[in-house]
């Protein structure tokens, strides 16, 4: 049985989502689910409540998806996670995907880091492993001539923007609506739809520069100056025309080959490739954000896999495979040289830029990265073949499930492999806003909790990051759990498909 919201209007308005939530919250099966989860993780709940009184860090804050029933994790190995109450979970979250290459605590990586730790210099020194890592990276991503190491994906995209501005002497940055580039002020404009509460909140209208109206997702971020930011629609003809029109102001264009908020590479890759090629012709630096796609479309990431000509590429996430913070900007030497000293300090003043921070590229992270990527190198193409086969297995199972039940459960994702379970009517969406409007935020929330009940950990969205972390049996078990959850939701008359939204302010 596939139902739609009874009180359907032509809009997925905040009011219709709120009334659906209110209608559901009093239902006995949901109360039972909340009670079961609360009883199962009493220690975690008490500890996180205490922590929140004095610790404002939030492992994730997305307006729609603040994590429910936060866990205190006491241990993790491979695909398994243990919590403070002694529960064991199969981990689909894997540290926002950062541990998806080999799973938690891969033995050779842990051993290598442990050896180095005994004689650590920590940050702020050159370390011999840096040379080895750069050589390995050059093999993986030969389109990058030089690298700079930083701490996070946010650092990497912010640094790439600064380098491009230093190179061109211009200030305007173009980014796509919905693209996710980290939490710096420009990155947090018109980012993934769930940060802004779309589809319940309307999409922004048009800006005076011809792009999308600039809109920060968070408080504390002033609306960007039109001289600093141009927000591109995900429409190839309009995006290319806007870049052409602003070619003399643009310091760079920033894009993802495929994004978690628009995960359909058949649409996004041709768009990004044509934008990157156009930028090359117009001599505007193109920055490819490979924080999610790096090492996940084969070792060369999306740039190599799809032949996207990027001037700078940003890497993060799986780069250490151990959850130690590290990111890298790689690319054309001509650009990276803007941040590299000439060797004559006085000559640098007023002529160079800098993205260095105290802990940037600390040597334990470099060691973890070297050991983890070396392991990937040793596994070679087999690693990717095996991962693709595992994902194909999930897709076959879900396809059979849809045919049997007509419940529109899908795994949408890209690369090898980043994705999320969702209830979506269509196989693919050509339009970013149509896709955002078709996603059901309540389904995300419920699926997360129903998977948790069955012993599968996702954070606040039913995301699946996988790779060497999970065995075939693990992923069969994930399929059993997610299809069983969907059947249970169906049994409760859950409205999988929201009424068509698409409301915007244009
Ligand atoms: N770029 C992309 C594509 C991302 O998905 C993310 C993180 N979700 C970032 C940049 C920011 O990375 P970090 O969280 O390490 O700052």
C-alpha cells in the first residue's frame, strides 16, 4: 500500500509537514519505538544529556535532522560499533563516511600510526612520510602537480578559493545551488536543501545578478555581497550564460561532479564537465570539490573518472581512513605557488597568500593517510570491483522489493559508495529542485530510528557509506533491515510520497 498525505495541498508547505508530524507523533507504534530506543540506551542518553549542559559541540546540526537518541560509542572495529550500554550496531555512518574505505581501525593503518606516535613531533615539522604520501597521491591523481595539506574539507575549499583569488586578483566566487562545500561563510550559502528546510520552506527567488538569490543557511552569516558570490542554478544553459556574463569578475567557479543533495551523475556530470571546460576557455580557475568523490570513483576520483578539467581539486573525508583530520588541495603548480614561499621571506611580503594553520597537515594524519591509501593501492582495481558488486547487490534487492510491494524504496548515491536510502517515485531527477521537493524528510527521520531499532547505525539520515568496511553479508543484513522497516512503515499507513511541492519564490 503506497499512500499520499491525506491533507495534500499542491505545496509541501511547512504546515502540511508539521500537521503530518503532529498526526503521527501520537500513534502507539511510534511511542513504542521511542520507548524501546530510550530503554535500550539509557547510559548513552544520560551521558549525552550531561555533556550537552556544558559542551555545545554538535556532531551534526542540520535543521531538519538533529540526531535523535545520540549514542556514546565506546568502541569500533571494521563495520561494528559498540555503545556505552553494550549494544552492538552495524555502522553505516562510518564517521560521516571518513572510515568507509577500510572500516574502523584497519590494522595496518593503526599499526603504522602507533609506531610513529611513539616518537611523535606532532604538528609543525616536516616529516619523511610527507614525501611518500605526495608520491602516492601523484600516482592516484596525476592531474594534480602540487598539494597543500590542511585539516578539513571546509579548510580545503576555503583555501582553494583564496588561492584562486590570489591568482586572479578578483573576488567573485560562483557556486551551484544545493552544493555542499563546508561551513565557511560562502560555502554555507544556498547549500544542501535540508540545511535550508526545503522542501517545507520555499526555494529562493532570483537575484539581481541573474543567479539565484543569495541565502545563508545559518544564523551568524551575513548575506554575501553580490561582488563576492554568484549562485548558479543547476541548469546547464543558464549556468554557462551566467559564467560568461560575469567572466571578468569571477575569481573561480566551485563545483562538485555529483552531490549528496543532487545525487544523479547522469545529469550533474555533463553539467560540471561543460562548466569546467568553459572555465578553461575563459581562463577562470575551476575548483572541483572532491571531498566526497575523491578516491571513491576509483583512485583518481571524479576528475579522472569523468575527465573533468579542474585547476584545483579538494580532498578530505576518506583521505586518512582513520578519522584523523586531514584534507588536501591539489592542482596546478601555477596556482598553488601563490601560497608557497619563494624562499626569500622579505620578497614574499605583499606578494603571497597563506592558508597554513597550527595543526595543518600534522604528521599523524599524514601517516594515517599514507598507510590507508597504500592499502588501497595494494588492493588496486579489485577494491573497486568488489565495492561496485556489493552496491549492485543492494540495488537488485531494492528493485525486487519495489516490484513486489510498490513501496518506492531506493538507495540513491554515487561513487564507490556514498548514498542514502529514500522513498522516491522516480528513478532519476533531472532537476535539483524537483528532487529536493520529492524527498520526504519525515521518512528520513523514521527510517533512521527504525534501522537503529534493528541494530543498524546511521546518524540523522539513513545514509550508507560503504566500501571495504562492509562484507557482502553485512550489506545483505542492511537490505533485510531497510526493507523490513519499509514494510513496517507501510503497515502503519505511512505516506511515503509527499504531495508535489516545488514551491519557490520566483
Ligand atoms: N565538500 C563536500 C562535498 C562535503 O560533503 C563536505 C562535508 N560534508 C565538505 C566539503 C566539508 O568537509 P568537512 O566536513 O571536512 O569540513
